[in-house]
């Protein structure tokens, strides 16, 4: 069946505002689980390896369903899919409250983590689908940067509050609060006007995987004319991957090196989020500057220098808080710049499929990084893990330098980088 290309003529301000608030609520709700599961596992068996595995388990099962999400995001079921996933996350947290209260076992946390990860898998593709739906091209870069404010408010609130609530009450109470936030998010998304293709779908997971594998093979063998766009898209979430896996060594850094607990971890991680929030505000005001090639290259390169600083600071004073705050500025800058490039360069009619393909590649990279850093924690100093993360960002900087020929015009609808 032919796909009807979406036309985007106006900025739907009401839908954008509703979605903005729903993102805050959604990430707050998810964060109440995600950022306390590591501490809960540590309290059960004291194993850093078990804690690190929880992050890998969160992302791995998503590989089974991501292709289906991509098909749904490009169909008439796009909005229903987003809403159902939001309410399903809330239901999972609430249903696991009595389970974990009476049977506090690590394997049950892993089960909850894997199920939440499956539902969270469609979050990144849904951002692109919703933004492409409610924004005109002239607003795309500015308001995609502004959305980072919502993302970081949700993350910062959940990180800081969940650490305090977990320390003061219990893990299951944080799950209860997370479920409430997710319910409110789902209600708000119901009011977002999400345009979609007038296409019904028959889901065939084998066929979906075949199409994704063919696209990947075409990219590797240079059989697609848009190879550079796809290569950039595959790696564009590398800064976000670093932000996510940063939690693995950061928890142990706070616990073993700084000799602190969940509250201090919450403050440290929340500072990263607050820094990223103000970074989003800055780039929203200066969105024309943000897509300059020199800044696209510079931001990830500077993070390498900041990561090196972990080797030279005294972990027992306030310097770690300052350093990770600065790190949040540069990592989030790189993250939102790359997201804007993908938003501007991906056609609306296949936004769901293409961005899901990127998310599939992102998760493969993320899973590998999670396992790799979890293993490295056993054999090298925690500080050296941060240095390796910095090296990855330096390589990413060189990748951008080679693959992007020029500045990205604001509001461009070109298919060529």
C-alpha cells in the first residue's frame, strides 16, 4: 500500500506544550524505577556486577520488538501505540509493588527491568514522530532543542527525588510514585494531535527484521545513495549512550571512591541533568549557531578533556560535582545537536521506520557498552572507565568531522549531508 507523505504547514503549539509536559512526567516516572534499581540490587547482594547487568537487561530484550514499533509509528496506530506503552509502563510498576515487597529478589528486578526496557524502546522514535508531526520546518531545530529541557527536567527530578525517597522510604514506594507519574503522562499524550500515515499494517516480525537487515547490508556495501545520512543516524545517539551507561561507573564512583550514598549520587547525577536543561535552553535561543559544523565536532571532543579531569581531582571535596556538571553541558550539547540533524534530514513519511532503525543500532551499541563497562569495572580503576568514555567521544568527534561536509541549514529538507 502506498504511503501518504505527511505535510507540515503549521506549528501546533498546544500539542507541543502537552507533549513537553508529558515527557517530563514520563521520564520522571521511569526514572523513579531506573535510577533506584541499582541501589536496590546493591542492597540485596552488594554486587557491582549484578547492578551493572541490570542496565544491560533493561535494553537487551527491546531488540525483539523495536522493528514492530517502527512499523506502528508510521501507521494510523502511532498515537495509540505511544499511549498504550505509557499506561503499560505504569501498570508494570504498580503490579510489581506487592511482588517485590514480599519477594525482594534480584531476578525479579531483572524481569521488571527487561519489561520496562521493551516499552521504553519506542520513546526515542516517538520523539521524532511527534516533533515531525507538530512542528513546521522553521520551528524544528529550535523546539527540538527546547524539548531537551523537558527531558532533563524529568531526568533531574527523578534522579534527585528518587535517591532521597529511596533512602527515606523504600524501593516499592518509589515504584508507586513512578506509576502515578506515568499515568499522568499517558493522559496528557491522549490530547496530543499526532498526524500519521493513513496506513494499516500487518505485523510480521520476520519481514521487519529482513527489511532492517537489508538496509544495514546496503549501507555497508554502499548500495544506498543516502549512506552518509544513515551512518550518521546509526551513531547519532552515541552521546546519549554515554549519558546512560555513565550511571554504571557513577554509582560505584560515589559509593567506593567518594564514600557517599544514594542521596549524594542523586545530587551528582541531577547536576548533570540541570546543566543539560540549561544547555537545551541556550541552544533553543541560539539554534542557528548550534548546527555549525565546527560546534558539532567541538562538543564531543571537549568531553574527552573533561573525562580526563576525573584522574586529577580530589573525590572527597566538591570538585566532582563541578566536573560532572560541566560534563553534562557538553554531552547534552552534542546529543541535542545530533538529534536536530536527524530530525531535519529524515523524511516525515518514513520517520518511524528510519528512526527505529537508528534506535535498533543504538541499542546494539548500548548493550555492548553496558556489558563492556560492567566487565571492565572488575579489572580496572573506576576512573579509567570515565577516560575510556572520553576516548569514545573523541572518536565520535572525528567521525562527525569526516562525515558531515558543511553546516546544517536551519529548516532544511535536503536529504544530503
